């Protein structure tokens, strides 16, 4: 029991006592109502935790404090969410100039006046003894253990244990289960135990709210690791305040244990009729507790595993979504990253992807730097039936050889200096999914042989391991180099080349699909306008023409960076005009103006453009007709013929 003596404040009377949880605040309905204006409506709560009491702040405005030995400790979410109380503590509520002060007293219970029987865990009688002493209970015990063993989650196990207690102990009226709240701390003190369920005989349906346990019995069960039987309360345990307050005639405390750990306590009470439990009742319940302890431990383990699995699933789903969004530039359709474009080469690329996505064939993505090879690789994965598994990538040029081998294939603890723990490689992490190897031509020859084995046999061997591991991984590789040339010059294994280039996909550079430039530019404009919180009107026609006329040697990545820079410069709601473009993009502006033909028929305007191009080519090559013809992609004779037709 806890007792509060109000030292300073408006409360009357000045002394309050509780044997169960109590709320303190200014609002009506609290267990202790304080009229002081600086106290919140629901200010704090006293909670029974096993044999201890804790103070919890309920989000008060002016704070909750505990003074112990001259040290003042705040109790709130930022510092300490709850604090275990001790006799002599002073609780302070409210502002410093208008405090409510209450002294805490924890009322002790007499231990030796009420204990009738104690059975240490190590001395609990076996089930065979129950069969000999009370054969009438064997059937009930068998049925009870079956129900407990069949329960799956923790709540079902606890209900089964409580209901079985009523079947095995006819005089029992209430059963309460206390479980250790801190699962990761086997040495948790009394405050680490929490009442989680109470069942009442004859009341069907959901369990009632848990009631406080008899702390004198509870402490003895936990400290002595024993089953405890308390005598009839009115006659033999009259000095025990918690027993008398609850009108308990007799009670039993049964430990739930796993090895050296006390998982919880099962308290069985008789609250309605005179009489007491017998030592045989204690022994029967101890036999049930042996089986119930295992069921509780297993149920808590399953609960933790399910929680961990659900957490991992949600994290995986979140990370995959973020990764997919990053690779897709924030757009997705049907779960697959969008490849933006309406040009013929892009449509052909998508047709190729559709043919290969649901095969196990290794895909080689070729193309210049910045064309979007990783986006294509991600599209291979997210369009396939592997989309629910992981898509992981590794740039082979980003790591030295020894680190790259560990990153791809993993290593065992102690296999090399710095290998302080075992590590899974990307092949194992991506099992069932897709592994993207960017810049695969940068992989050292020694690692190329291990990659070849993984492709051929579906097996990997981590560094320091003695056995192979089977993996089911789809490989998508990418390179901006000519693989045939790399093989010819001895920098890439020929057998690996044939393994990788089963289904090559070429991603065209941006200059080969200029009609897609307005679509891409608008996509990046909307994306960065949203990210920066700055609305954009769009591109003017002249700006779009300049973007389409530039060759974009950095391809889509260069266009993306250019648009991001434009959005930063842009005034909210304004259109992108030519003067905002980078000088390297604007350099074609004068050429467009110079080549712009005068109005006329289509043939007349085309002739004007062609005439201008011929003159510019000759001027660029100092009238060297051979060089000019070569730059224009025609023969010298063809150039002479065109010059004559234009009278040049």
C-alpha cells in the first residue's frame, strides 16, 4: 500500500492511502483531487508495479518532480518517463512558487505471520506424485495442460492458465497473472513486473482489468523462487494491509519460470467464502505452472519474432518504396519505374524489356554515362515476378578489390584483419531478387572468376568459409565501355563476357532521342519544383528549342542537373526563359537564329537551311571539300553536286 501525506496544497483530508493505481489532478474523477490552479486536470498517476510503486507524469503543464535526499528529479517524457518511489520521497506538482508537496510512505506487510506453505522451484513435486496423492485431479490436470499447450499467442496462453486454475482449485475465485515487463533484463527488480490479466470465476467473456497483486506474497515468490501459500487472512494474516483490504481469505503465489529467470507470478485468491487452500492445491498448481511457464516463454518468443518480422517487413517495404521512388525519379506505374519518353528508340527499349523481365537470363545494359542504365536495371527487376524481393546494387568501380569481394560475397568472422563479425554479402542479401552490378568492367580479374561461378552454378563462398551457399539471384550488369574491346585487350574474361552478354540492351544517348527532351525536362521541372516548394510555369518555346538543339554529352543526368539549377534560379510561378540556361546550352542560340529560314514553301525553307549548313561546313574546314564532305556524312562528289545546285 502507498500513503501520501499532503504537506503543502489545498487537499483535504491530508492523508491518502491506496492499494491499487491512483490518478492525481485538478479534475473531478481523480482519486486525489487537488484544487490548486497550477495543477493540471490529469496531472500524474501512481502505478503498482509488482511489489513497487512508480510515479508517471501524464503530460502536465507545470511538471512533476520527486525530491530524494535533497536531489530534485523531473518526471517527464524528456528526462524520465516514470520513477520508482521510495518511502521518504517528496512529490512536487506544479510551479516552483506554488508547489503541492506530498510525502510518500510505502506501508510494509508482515511476512512471517501469514505464510502457511512454501515450495521451492527445485523442490516442486513431480506429476507422478499428484497421480498417487490425488488421482481425482489427474483428468482435470491433463485437460488443463492440453488447453495451455494448444494456445498460440500470449493472451490465449494466459486465459488458458487462469481458466485451468479454476478447474484445478475449486475454492479459487480470482486469478491474476503478473508478467515481467522488461524481457531483456532477467535481473529486473520488482518494478519490472506488471499485472496483465485478471479472471473471475463465473464471468464469461473478455478478461477483466488486472488487479494489484498481494505484494507480500509476490515478493516472497520472486525473492525465494518458490510457490507460496498464505493462510486464512482474517484470523492469521490480520496485520497484512493488502490482504485485509482485498478481503482475501487465502491466496497462493505460483512462479512462472524459465531456467534461472522468473518470468512472472500466478496469484490465485479466494475472496468470497471462508476457508483456505491446501498444500495439495499448491502442488497441483505448481505442476500446471511447470507446463504454463514453457507456454508463456514460447508465446513471448513468438510475439517478439512476429513483431521483429513485421518491423522488418515494414522497413523493407518502406526502403524498397523509397529506393524505387529514387530510381524512378518519383514516378511509378504498376510498381515499375517509369522510363520517360515517346521516341521510337525508347518504345523499342521497353519492348525488349518486356521480353526478358520474367526470364532468369542475365541482362547487360550498355550505354554512355548518364543515360539511365540503373533506371533500366531497376525496371527489369520491378517489372518481373521478382519485384517483391530485394533489388540491390553495387558500383564495382567504387571499392578496392578486397572490400568489393567482401561486399559481394560476404565474409566469416576473423577471416581477415578487421573482420570482427560475420557479414552477409549482396548475393546472399539479394537472394530471390536482383543484383545490379554497375561498371562491371572495373571488376578485377580475380573477382571475375568468382562472379562466373556464381552465374554458372548459383553458388557463392564467403571469404573464410569452407562451404558454398546456394543463391537464386538475377544479375543485371551495366557498362559504358566496349566489352569486346575489353576482352580483346585482356582486361575482361572472355567466358564471363559470354555469360553476361546473353541479352544486351543498349540505352540510347539523349541526342538520339531529342523528341523526348521536352518530356524529360518537364518531368524534372515538376519534380524539383515540388521538392523546393517553388511552383514553376514551364518552359518557353524558345527555351525548349534550345534544350532540344543541345547535344547533352552528359545525357539525362546532365539535363536533370540543368533543370534543378534552373528551378533554384526561378522566381515562383515564372517560366524558364533562355537567359536562365547555362552558357554551354545557350551557345546554340545564335546558330538557331542564323539558320532560321525566311517564310516560303517547305522546299524553299529546307533549301535555305541546307545551303547555310554547306557554307558553314566549308568555312569550318577552310574550304577543304574532302574534310567538309566527311563531316557532313556525304562523298566529295556528292558535295560538289550540291554546291553546283546552289550556285556555290
